[in-house]
C-alpha cells in the first residue's frame, strides 16, 4: 500500500506507472470529525467514478483512469497529485452559500472556480492564483490548463446530469502530474465529491445526506446510480 486516505487506499502494482485504487466503505465529513462505515459505499463510489472517468475520456478529457478491475477497485496512471482542491460551482451551496450570505440554490451567473489548498491540518483554506504561484503548487500555464479542464468537465457533467433530470450544483476535482509533466484529471468523481440535486424537487442525492443526517447514504447513492442508468434496480 502506498497511501491510505479517508475514502480510498492506493496500492502499487507490478507496473511502476500504474496504481490500484480501492474504495473503502468509510464515510467522513467535516475534515474527519463525523465518521461512519457504510456497507456498499466503496462499491458504489467505484461504480460512479469508473463511469464518469470513462465518459470524460470518451469526450476527450485526459484522465488517470485505466479500467475497473473489481467491484471496489480500479487501476489508474500514477501521478503526483497537485495539492489543490479545484471546486466548480453552478449554484451557491455549502461553504459558498455561507460565505456570501445567500440561500442554497442561489444561481451563479457563470461557473465559479475556487482553489483550495489540500491540507487537512489547515482545513483546506482557499488560495488565490498568487498564493499558488508563490507556493510553487502550479505554474501559470498549469493553472490555466487546470481551470480550462475543470470548466469543460463542468459542461460535460452538467449536460449528462440534466439529461437525467438532475442538476449539478458543485463539485471538487483534483489533478495530478505525470513524470513527463502532463496534467491529468485524477482522484474521484462521485456523490462524495459532487452536489447533485433533483432538477424539479431539489432533493439532495449526494454526501450532504450524510453530512446533514437527511437520509441513508447507501440508499441515496444506489438510487442515484439507478437513475443515471449505471445500476439496475434490484430492490
Ligand atoms: P463546500 O466548499 O461547499 O463544502 O464543497 C463544495 C463542493 O466540493 C462539494 O461538492 C463538496 O462535496 C466538494 N468538496 C469540497 N471539499 C471536499 C473534500 O475535502 N472532500 C470531498 N470529498 N469533497 C469536497
């Protein structure tokens, strides 16, 4: 094992350029203060992330995904993760709604990009471009690529979700760098990292159900997977 995070474990493989990502059943919120183990969560998030990375690959967004290999695992290209949480927001929710004093669901006139320093000890503080260059986290050209890619991902995912009567409120991406210096979309794309609401009722179908004790997480993620057609409803 190379690394264990809150929701995933990363292992080396017999190929130095490939890693194995295993999704855990653990759920955490508020920087690890709220924790639980939820049976089936790992499988569901591996299903979501594998599906979305394949979809984005088909649409020309280069990413680290190299194929799902089991219910809870996929392979990925090894990259060094740039320690930035790249958040894109279409409507105010969560910390943005608080920061600007608006109701959740307040529409933003254009997608807002926020960049946060990926550092649990500091509570992932927001950085501006100057901080990022001063700390050498990314060069101006790399940051430009990251922002452009994040906005393309937003358009593609928004269209996808709208086709299923769902609204993409916001999401968080992470990018990595290959040994050749190519910037690749990495980490995961799942309801742990996105806010997804029913476009008509506004029902929350993402990790906010866990953060705010609104509904059972596994059932919510399962219903989202059925709704977007990546899981059959066996219930
Ligand atoms: P907020 O800043 O409102 O808490 O989060 C904005 C969006 O980014 C939400 O979709 C949220 O799920 C995602 N996000 C922000 N920080 C993190 C994080 O540390 N972990 C995960 N999984 N998602 C995050």
